[in-house]
C-alpha cells in the first residue's frame, strides 16, 4: 500500500528541483524579429526610472503571478505589458531549459517570433527606455567573454555550529559565478540575459 502510493506520487511529481514550488519564478520571451529579411534577437533597455536594475539590458518578462496559468502565459503577458505585443500575434517556437539561478530563483525562457514593426511603435516607455536588435548571424559568429564572481557563504549570527562537525571551524565551500558578456555596438549584454542568450546560441549552433 505504501509503495503503491509512493509510486503514484513520484509519477505525479513535475517539479524541476526541490524548492521550486516556493522559489521566485519568472518567465521571459526571447523575441525573434525580421529586420531587412534577416533574423534578429530583440532586447529591451530598462528605463532609468525603474526601481530594480535601471538601464540593464534584458528580454521581456517578469514574475509569474498566481493568476498566470503557466510560465508561458506569464512571458506573453509581460511581453504585452512591456512591448505592446498581442499574445495572439506571437508564434511560440519552443522553450529553453529553465535557468536555475539558485534554489530560490528560477527563470523559464521561451522563444517566439514577434512583429518588429508592432514593437517599435507600441513599447511601454515607462518601463522600457529603448529596444534594439542583434542579428542572429552576428551572435553565431561572436565569441562572448567571461569573468568570475566569487561568493563566500556567511552563516547567520544564530547558526547552530554546535550541531555540526568541526563547529565554527567548518570549511564552507565558496562558489564562483560565471558572468558572460556580449559587446554589440554601444550595448553590453551581461548577467542573466547573457547566460540565457549564450545557452540559446550554443543550442542553435
């Protein structure tokens, strides 16, 4: 009885990782557009008045709300709110592997074709400073560069060192984060956007 119930629960488990249900979940759309009959990837420059990450380059997207039926629905909703693109006009091509920044933060990236002419006349200027595109061909030929950012764990003041082997002398493992950079004309694409972009480009190569 116990094993049968366990098997049923395991078969119904759709979580990507332990903690996904309580993580901060976001979804983004990688917009493919045609410019002069050539495929480009479109990016946003966040408005300088935004409270979080002003001036950063990103894909349209944001937090998955409780009212969103799926991560894709969230990505399309955010694309409409930021770029004014009706979700019915987006041709969704597929989904990339989720980017798990940490056990408390995950991003679900999708790829879709959007109408560039629609975007340049309708994007939300309160959230988006400007939009620009990068040719896919250029991205396929370009070699991004990488720098490491190191993190050292710092236990809280009330951490129960007496419960663990070696106590206060426990050797916490530092970790390094790869930060990738793409330089295109006057724009520097880095951070999570660059990591998702690099994964996308490596996949189509």
